[in-house]
C-alpha cells in the first residue's frame, strides 16, 4: 500500500506541472494589468514608473519566461507603492520548486500564509458537504433501486436531474430569500457571530446550513443516480437470488450484500467530487461571504494578483490529486479482489 501511494504521488507530479502551466498561460491571456490597478489612485505615476514596476515584477517578459520565473525564482517578489508611484524591490523570490509561492502583489503578504489562513474554512465547508452528499445520496440511491418504478424511484430520478441542473448561485439566492429574508431563521452570510469571542462548531452550525446544502446538492444527485443504476444491476445477480433463497431478510440483502458491490463506482467518485466541491466553493463562498479559499481566489482574479492565483491553483490541484488517491484506496478496501500494484 505504501509503495503504491508513493508511486501514484510521483506519477501525479507531471499532472501538477501541466495544470500549473495551463493555468498560468490562461491567466496571462486574460485581459487586465495589475500595474494599472496598483497605480489607479496614484495620479503622479508616469508611464516610466509603470514600466519600471512591470520590469521589477517580471511582467515585461513573455508568458513562458514568467512561468519559468514562477518555477525557479527570480530576484523580485513584489512592489510597494508609497505614494509616489515608484515601485520598489522587496527581496528575493525563491520560486515554487524551492518551496516559495511568492508574495501577493496587492496585499504584499506571503501567498502560502494567506492560503493557510483560508484553507481550514474551505475544508470545513467542503468536507461537511461531502459527508452530507454521501450520507443522503447512498440511501436515496439504494431505496430508489429496491423500489424500482415506484413513486419513490420517480422522485429520486427527478431529484437527481434537478440537483445536477440547478445553478448553485440561483439555489443560494433562493435559500437566502426564503430562510434569511422572509423567515429570518438563518444568518445571511459569514462563518460565525463576530460579537462573540469564543465559539464552538455548534455555534457556527447555523452559518453552515445553507452553504452546505447548496454545495452538496450536486453530490447528492450524482451519487444517488450512480448508486441506483449499480444497485439495479447488482440486484439482478445470481448471488442475490441465492441470498433470498437462504431466507435472508430484504434489508440484509440490500444493505449487506448488494450495497457493498454497488459502492465500487461510488468509491471512485470521491476524487472528482472533491474537485467539484472545490470549484463550487468559489461561487458559494462568494455569495455567502464565507472566508475561505474560494472567496480569496475570486478577489485575486479581480485584482489580477498573479502569485495568489497560481498559489490557489497549486493548492486546489494538490487537494484534487489527493482525492483521487483516496478514491483508489477506497476502491481496494470496498472490493478485496482488487490489489494495488
């Protein structure tokens, strides 16, 4: 198992670099210039000052050269506009390959520190949504299969279609209007009550209800649909008929014999689900003002904060790759016939 995990992590290295290269080129192709945003209120910033700041940040180089700078480092990190529109070099950047994600252009702070401050909030939201998705999606899919062609099956199929089709931003706004504006039973935004110093998980729970529901809707719909299809196929196998012939109760057949074999494709879904949740968290965290990594990415994109955008891409890619590794391990645990080689 350990050798397999190490081998998969080594194989993921080219994937990680491919993601960073593609993301960097797309980022550089997007319109906008961070220098214009930095000097927006600096009326005395001349074109020569902007050119010097752009040169100090390496933004005057071709995109591929800038990507190499981001990887291996260069003798610049960020600029500081102190009122005269003149940029200043603030140190030496080591580069991603040396363990340095650089400094934020706008906030002038290490990108790694900023991400570490936001990741706990994002993981709290996404992991809770993932657990809710599996906790609701698995029973819904199994019951839809065992009650094939009943009203419950029709409801589950309808829910799976609607759950995948509903835009997350629309559902979030509808929940805010109903439960916050009209009923007033849930807070509109934020992660906790700022008027209280010490809060627990249960104190923060009302702030999580709506974001978690929105974020888990797609996971519930996908898992219930996959599991319904797989359970229907499993229930038609000979060993299921043999279990019934032995006198086992329907519940024992459904949840002990059929479910474990039907869970195989669902176990592999956890990796893509993590990527889906991380991408969905960008919209959900922005709407609900959740102080997580997704909201940080949105602000970085609007501010053209290139180091912060790339740091967020790296962190998201690492979490996604780890999710795929967890999927492979769960696949082997669910099916003892599979060996990780």
